[in-house]
C-alpha cells in the first residue's frame, strides 16, 4: 500500500518503506506491528490525522496476522500546529457552554459538561489525585486508577491521561509532562494494552489527534466562537476517545488558565 499522508511517529517507524503485520483490524483502519514492535495505524481518509496515523491509497482491511508492505514514496507529513501558551479562561467557558449537550454517555467526557455516570464516579478519586498533583502534591496511589480504566481500544482513563500530557506540553509545563510520563510509563505494561501505550507515548511528546490540537489552539488563542465545529471533530475520534482526551485537557487548562 502507498502511504499518502502520515504523522511524525508513523514516518519514523515506516521511514522509506516497511512491512507490518496486522495486529488489530477494523472496517476503515488497522494497526500494524512494524520494526522493533512499533505500531502504526493505517486507514482511509476517515482515519483523521494523528502522530501514529498513516492514510493509505486504496485501503481495504487486511486479515489479522497478514503481512503488508508499505511505500512512503511521495507521502506528505502531518505535524501538530506549533502553538504554545496559556489557555484563556473565557475560551474555556465558551468550550464548556458549547459542550453542554454533546459528550457521549460512555467514557469520561461527561465531566466536560458537568455530568456524572457510574464510570465517572468510579474515576473521581483518580481524577482528583491528578488535580492535586497538578498543583504540587506527590502522585497518590489513586492516580493509578486511571490507567486502563473504562471502555474502548484506548481505555477512557488512558485517553484522559493522554489529554493531560498533551496539554501540559502545549501550555508550557514541559517539566510536569516529563514527570507525569516518568510516573506512568513503567505502569503501562501491567495495566493497559500496547495500542493505548503507543498513543500515550506520543502524548508524552505532546502529540495527539488533530481535532484535539484544534481545541488546544482555540483555548490558547482565546476563541469564543467556533466551538461547536471543533467539538464535532472531537466526536469523530474513536468511540469516545476524543471526549476522554478533551476531559484531560480541561483538567490541566483549569489549573493554567489566565
């Protein structure tokens, strides 16, 4: 298959071309295990842009375990916008207002709109532990409860942590991002799956799905309008992964906003 466009990490894995074994297969995408057991997600245009994603020409789902060859000839590179700074509180309020009726019932995204659910209530001690850590408390044992928590190929708690990691980088708290990743990384093999761990590793470098970066950029620029359109793109990330990641972004934004 010919790669048309890919993210930075996908390009590092595939370089000029590579083979990969189909690790997890879906209707419009598939994760391939490539060199050094690194994972890349290939798919059609509906895949969206992200650090691990590679849009390929004429995608059709491979069989699990099938080996595929990929060529990078002519592939373009997607990277997140180079936008850093502190979020604006008025933009954060506008985001919350636009999100009032949008979050899915499943996952942790409901906290964006002040909702509750059995999963959210179960996660509250872990989310509270992250809030305390963000203002200087040492990592509490409850924080581990986020890793591998909830539904999805990338569990909701992992996406929440991923959103927090990306936000820390974007909001110029790189030291805290490094510290959170140093705490989380050794715990991943026992508590979550390889695909989710790969996305968390990208998040630790400040990279996630394009729609999430659009929201981060809007918060920094103080956007009051356009949030419904941004959130519609968040809807398209996984089953509820976009909203889970956004909830983690907002947890950090609340501590950093000006």
